[in-house]
C-alpha cells in the first residue's frame, strides 16, 4: 500500500472517526410511530429536466382514455380567486412561508387600507393602472411599515412582561377552545 496517497490517508482518518458515531444498535430498535404527524405544507422544487419521447412504442398502454364527455365539475369562482391570490403571494414571498400565513398577512394589510377613505375612493372609481400611479402603492408600503411597528410593539409587550405573557396565552387558549370558532 503506498503511504504517499494523501486522499487515501484522509479517507482512513475520516472513516476511523466516523465508525464510533455510527450506532448499529439503533438499526434493531422499533420503528418510530409517525401516525400522529400531520403534513401542514409542502414545497415543490425543480431538480431535473427530462426529455419525453412521444413516439409510438410496442406494448400496452397503462393510461385509459376519457370515457364520457362533460363529466368534469365546475370550478368554484371563490376558490379559483383564492387560488390565484395564493399563487401570486407564493410568487412574491416564495414557498418558505405557509399559504395561510401569507393570506393572513395580506388580509391584515388590505383591512388597514380599506379604512383609508381617500385610497378607497381611488380604488373604487379608477382602473387598476391608474390606481397603481395614485396613492395605493405608497400607502401599502406605509401600511406594511405601520403593521410591522404595531406587531413589534405588541410582541415586545408580551415578551417583556410575564404577567402580560400569561394573560395573552390565556386569551389564545380561550380563542382556541371556543365552540364554533376555528383556530386562528
């Protein structure tokens, strides 16, 4: 064996230090119960691109053709609109934040903007391209900054004061256990 092979020597040192860390006894333990886990969201990422061959090949086809015309269901316009909003938000914020959190952020900012009468006059009386040259873009940025400041103040109140923290936790508990209410 040539001792001058530096890569082989590094691999040997690595393997010698790795061996004690590998626990063979864990392989014989019982499986971990994952029955109570719940998938909350997922992210799709493009890893590779493949070229499909569309020429005829020998053998049977596994895909059955459509059997009846008109068996599709109509799309709910509200769900379609919500889906478009979520898709737009994912384009802005990425898939790292859950759809629910993005939607909650969007509705909070939209509700604050609705309280501004001068902006709403423009929104209700002008087409989108004119509104985007008016008050709306600046007010949205101002509202996001105001919301961030308000949330920071509220968060610091809860984090800095143990009595307020416990009271806040109790309010959250009451919201979560109220009959007929959904979790926030």
